[in-house]
């Protein structure tokens, strides 16, 4: 089979590229997708007459955001606001904390995050975000006058900094480089804008603009041979259960950095240039998972969620679930702290996990995870009268062979130059796009979309120069 352009991956970057081609009257391409669905890390699952988002949820910014513009053009933006704001805060032994006091301290942590950019500017670029946050915390600790215990203040800070681990997908903020922190561009407008019908509505829409036969699912790319004049892409076709190959002039590779880290050696023949390999190795790509906890009954209308403030001064061990499941890891459950209600559902709470604990939790049975969370909620919020948790639904982005994690970050020892290296075209034949290739918007849907769109533009210009003279 022969098409001039072979796009690998039908995530948002690959679909953006396909849309650019179609919009410019160019149909000599094919998109090869390993999974049986389009969207990659955008994955909306229908649930209880509505949906839940296994991957991306928010459009981060409503100004100059091409993804928001698409959502708006197809009337898929969710403008509704949930007024519920009743949060319960407790230490793990069930001591209820005053909401106002906790939220005042949370405001201090938010201010620290807001001003972190200045601290980054003043520091040398080898410092990690974790060490800068440690410094900020020590300053606050030294000057803090509060009626609340120091160990609880520490717990609240830890929970807030934990949130940054979900945002960056690193295991430990001491691995997150300050290099590039101030190069990340935040778009204007609503930074947490929801999709009315789920994020997959956008990827479905993008796919619907492309002739059906040009997007092929279940095609696992095993080898990209760019040694000759043409690029030969070998795939295992999972639906026909056989190997085949596609030949083209150029390849646009949009697989995740996690997939590149695991398999660039087997994937490319000849091997990628050394500077690209070094950048792939140096950059960070971590795990973030979502755990949806389904409860037997709806919550009270004003209920928003719960947060466990882990207090180091209190001993704590799982009891019932530890015994039942013979759990030897005594730390992983501290990954659970915040559980929030999600849009369109009255009986679901969503928790996030990141890093090594998230990877450990991926390997546990659903029933075990349900037992652990049920025990944690019972012991931490005995007074809250929560309904009974009955089921969990969760992502396993690290075990997913076509993702191998959640999103990229600039790890200590790497820099935005590594993302530029990743984006660099090789020999006018191998083009790269995707979330990890665009440092200004790394880890976002709009970043991945923009990278795919602009690489497609580059590819068309290059093909026209080469073949139309
Ligand atoms: C839990 C989670 C929450 C997130 N939340 C948000 C959010 O709220 N807002 C936001 O903006 N971003 C969020 N993101 C990030 C966002 O989802 C990604 O940045 C974006 O979707 C990446 O798109 P992509 O096209 O670069 O990569 P992908 O979506 O990974 O697409 C790459 C495609 O390549 C395919 N592929 C891989 N290997 C092969 C192979 N060998 N052969 C053929 N095909 C292959 C994959 O199956 C996949 O479909 C979140 C991500 C996760 C995991």
C-alpha cells in the first residue's frame, strides 16, 4: 500500500494533521492507529446516561485555543457551573478540620504556586521545582502564626504540592526541572472548560472530516524503515491478524514520548540520530491515573468532595483491606487524598494518583482498590454520612502499550531544547508531533493539536517543494 504521507497515531495530533491535509485538498495520506478507537489520551466513556473522561477532561483556556474554537463551532462547550462547594477535610484518623482554616492555608499554597515563576527566575536553572517549593515552605513555616497544628499545616501543603505532581505527571517534584517553567504559556479565559458531550466529541468530529478509508484502526506499527528513498512502515493488523506494510515518502510520528522511550530502538531502522535519542531518554514522562468511585446513592446537593490531610505525626495502617488482600506495600494508599464530584454525576467522586504509587495501584484488582478507598473514606470521614462506594472505574495509562504513561515533563537534567530536538525533522522524511514536542503547551490537548497541525503544514510545503517542481 502506498500513500505519500503516513501518519502514525490517531490521537489529537494525528487527527489535527489529517484535518490540515484535507482542508488543503490533499488526500494522499493514511493514518495508522494501533488501538481500536481514535483519540489516544482523549477517551470518553459513556456512563450512567452521561460520560466520564478516562483521559483528558478540560480545555485549558478559551482564548486562542484551537480546540476550544472547534468545540464552540459544534456547540460542544459545557458552560454550566456547579454551585456545590461543601468540602470535608479530615486527617486520616477521622479528625474533622475546619473548612475555613484549611482553605485559608490552601490560599497560601496557591500564592506560592502563583509566585513560583519569580523564584524560578531568581534561582539557577539546575534547581528542581521541589527544592524551590521546600524553600517557600520553610519560609512560611518559620513565620506562621496559626491556631492549627504544624503537622496539619504541613499536610495541607503536601496535598497542594501533590496536586502539582498530577499536573506535571512526575513522581517527585524534586525530579521536575525549573528549566522551562516560565516558558509554559497559559492561555486566557476559562482554564478548566468542560466539553458538553465529552472530549471524544472533538476527536470524533475531526475524524468525521477525513475520508473514512484514510484512518485505519488496529494497525500496530512495528518498524519504520527510513533507510531508502521511501519510508516503509511495517504493521501488525490486529483485526486481520496479519503483518503488512505501507510505503510513503514521509512519516509523521505522533506516538507518545512514553512509547518512544520504550521502543525507539526497535521502531526505527536505522536508529534515530544520537541527539534525538538523548533527548528522548532525558525528558520525563510520568503516570497520572484517574479513579472514579461510584457510590450507591446520590450525595447531598451541596456536597463537593472530601480531602484527607495526611498527618505524619499520626500512625496509620490499613486494617481490613490490608488483611483481605495481603497488601505488603504500606505507603501506596497515601496517594489518595482528594476526591471530588465530577460534572453531570451525583454519585461519583474522582481521585487522581501520580508517579510510582499510581503505577503500583494499576496492578491491583479493581475490588482491592474499592476496598482500600472504602476503608480510607470510612476511617477519615466517619461523620460525613457518605453513601457506600460500590464500584471503581479507572485508567491504567502506564500499562497501556500505546501510551506508557500520561504526559511529558521537563525532568531535572533536561531542558526545553530536548523538546525542540524531539520535534526536529530528520532527513525531510521523519516528522514528529504530539504533546511532548511543543514545550510552550506540553502535556495539553491544545499543544498536541497545534503541533500536529503545524507539522502537517511543514510536510505539505516540503512535498510541494520536492515533487511539484
Ligand atoms: C489522565 C490524563 C488526563 C489529562 N487531562 C488533560 C486535560 O484535562 N486537558 C488537557 O489539555 N490535556 C490533558 N491530558 C493530556 C492530553 O490528553 C494529551 O496531551 C494529548 O491528548 C496527547 O495527544 P497526542 O496526539 O500527542 O498523543 P496520543 O493521544 O497519545 O496519540 C498518539 C496515538 O498513537 C497511537 N500509537 C501509539 N503507538 C502506536 C503504534 N506502535 N502504532 C500505531 N499507533 C500507535 C496511540 O494509540 C495514540 O492513539 C491528560 C492526559 C491524561 C493521560
